[in-house]
């Protein structure tokens, strides 16, 4: 007679859960970047946020909202159209906490030095653990510039910048806090919004909009910025879900999008049928009206991708510290240390660049606006495009665990691509960089002037600057001449140019602000010779031990 012994089910050599970690104080790069770019920031608040999002309870909420996802209820039981999106209560708890810390409003309600960078740090900490809710947070933040100085500012902006949360779909006049979404693109045009077919007809002090939107983000929001055609051209309108007095605006949610990632956030297709909207900006100036909003949401894409990189490398390093293979802890094995160091180096570069760009939004001089106009687009292209590969490599560090949905890196791997697609996929961003250079050569001049601040400290950086300066001269000549042959050649090499600019941007930021060994390691690994293509295939001279410690 045999005795059953449960030894086969004893759990050994598995890492402990990565919970109850202060995600702010544990992120040395972010702590240092806050000191550099947001010197007035209340680090006690940032530490409080770090503890909140690192807590086991918040991580459980993040898992719940990505498994018990939003559901569309088009009609009530009597057949009345209600167009209601139902969320798990955990989603509302996450939104309430995120808004309470001003992730949507801090840059607008505080005028101290570094307010935008302070807000970026807050926003990134929440997005690191639960990125889906960051979509409506970002749009609520980004819509403010489009409303400032308009007749709509007095009513909407105080509600947009409130740190309260009220998800009820009622008359906005009865609410102290609202959230915003946007509905720009249509199925026949996508990024080419001038091909939009939604039309607006004047009706007294407002307009009636009729048409469809292929992507409407966060349809549960109180109001939206919507593009529609007037005789003067594409124009921007504010469309509330509920009208003054409490009647529903005709805003029909056709379906929720079945997305690869971003599961906790509802994205939808909508139909508008004599839907009331109020003009924002001048007729025919819709693109110009939303341009600052687009710049802000592009910055938030950079922040979101950077937050994802931090989550990825932190989870990988945690696993490696506690997992043993072939008689040695993974963290002590040279190959794993090289991979972790490379992942951390990418995260460092993104973090410092994110904070530098956020701080640049505090500079409203003409030079400051020119710099951030092109630098934000370049960083959006590069950092967001690096995100999915970074998440994959971190996932692989966990082996089979990483490939299961029980661990957060599978979710992160599915999440990262949305930030590369949203607010302009790769080709759209490259064309936008070329357009910025053509329409305002000052943008390129300010960018190169910033690159010059890093000269004289590393030969590889100086050499890349010289070659890039020559390439930029050719690019500016092509955009100035608008010669079809030259422009075709420039477009073919557009991605090469933007990638070179992006790596130089990150190198310059690190040289000016980050610890010297971090900057030198980045230049050796990204601008030097002898590097392989995969993460961890780095040349000699990189500060492996320092980077692993910071991970």
C-alpha cells in the first residue's frame, strides 16, 4: 500500500509576487529626472502614488479590469436606446484614484516650474500598472488647450480640471467633474481626416452633425471633440452626450472594438444623426484647432510607452533576482545581466527623454514651441515603436511564466503596440516630421541646436552629429525646394532620418541631465560599433552592473 506524498506539488524556485513595491522610489531614473525637470514637485505625493499603484490591491484591480472588460448595452429592457457602456467597479476605482492625483489636470492648475514634468511622472506611475484607463485621462488632459480662449472655456474647463470623478451620464451642468473623449477618424480616411464625410449644418447657436466615426475613444465620456465638414472645410465641434436640460444627444454606439490590447478601455464605432455640437475654433480650421491636443496626446503616448518599459524591465529584474537555473541565480549569469542592462538602458533613455519633453511644454517661447513641435513627434515615433520589442524581450526573461496571462507582461506585450498606432502610426509621424521641417525650418534648427549642447564629450556622439548635420542640410534643402524627385528620395529615407534624430535626441538628453555612466553607456551601445541586433548584444564599455542595479 503506497502513501501519497504531496512533494510533487511543493512550489520551489518561483519568485515571490512583485507586490507592495513603491513604484516611484524604486525607479531611480524617474526619481532623478523629477529632480532635474520638476524641482518643485512634491516627492511625498509621488511616493504616495508609487505606493498606491504598487500595492497588491491596485494590481488586482488592474487585472480585473483587463479580464472583466467593458460591455455595451445599446437598449434597456423596454427597447429604449441607452448606448451605455458598463464597467466593472474596479475600473471606476482606478479612474477615481487617477483623477484625484491630477493626472489629467496638474499641468493646467499649477504654474510652478516643472508642472508638466510633475504631471508626466504622476501619469506614468498609474499607466505603468494599468494603461487602459490612461486613454480617457489623456484625452481629458489634452482637450483643454483647444477650449482655452473660446466661449466654451468658462463652462467646460473647470469641470475638465476637477480632481473629482462622476461617471453618471447626466446634464453636465449638474456635475462638478467631467471626462472627455474624441472622435476624429472615419473608416474611409483614417489619419487623412480631410477625407471625413461627417457633415455639420448650422442650427442657431449650434450645429447638427450627421455621419459616422470608425474610432471613438472612451464613448462613456461626458463630451467629445469631433471633426465634421463645413463649407469652409474640416471643422472641430464639442459634442456632449447629454444636452442642457438632461435630454440625450443622438450619439449611437454601434459596437465596441475587439482590440489586441488596451482591453480595459472601451473604444467604439459611433453614428451621429442630427447630433448637436458647438463649434470650437474657426470654421474650416478643425485641424489647426486640435493640433495642440494632438501634440499633448502624442506626448502621452511617449509617457505610456515609457511606463510600459519600466514595468517590463522591473518585472524581468525581479524574476531574475529570485529565480535559479543551472545552480546560479539568473541575476548573476552574464548573459542575463547583459539583457537586463540593455532593457534598463532603453528604459532610462525613454524616461529621461519623456521628462525632458514634458518640461519643454512649460516653455512657451517661440524657440521652445519649435523644439517641442518636432522633438515630440520624433520621440513618439521612436519610443513607441521600441515598446513592443522591449516588452517581448522582458517577457522572455520570465520564460513560460511570461507567456501566460497570469503575469502582467503578456498584457503589456499586447498593450504596447496601441501607443505606436494611436495619434499617428510610423509613416504618418515621419511625414509629420518632414512637414514640420518644410513649414517651419526653425523646428529643425532648434533640434540641432539642442544636439550641439552634447558636443565635445564623446567621439561617437560628435561623429554622428557631423554626419547628421549634413543629412539635415540635405533634408531642409529638399523640403524647401519641394522638388518631386528630391522629396521622393527624402521620403524613402524618412524612417532612417527620424530614427537617427531620435537616438541623437535621447543621447543629448542623457549627456545633459543623466548620470555620466548612463549617458556614456547609451552612446557606446546605440551610437558605437560592435553591437548586435538583439537586446543584450552590447559592445564592451557599457556599465552593466550599474544598469542592473538600477533595474
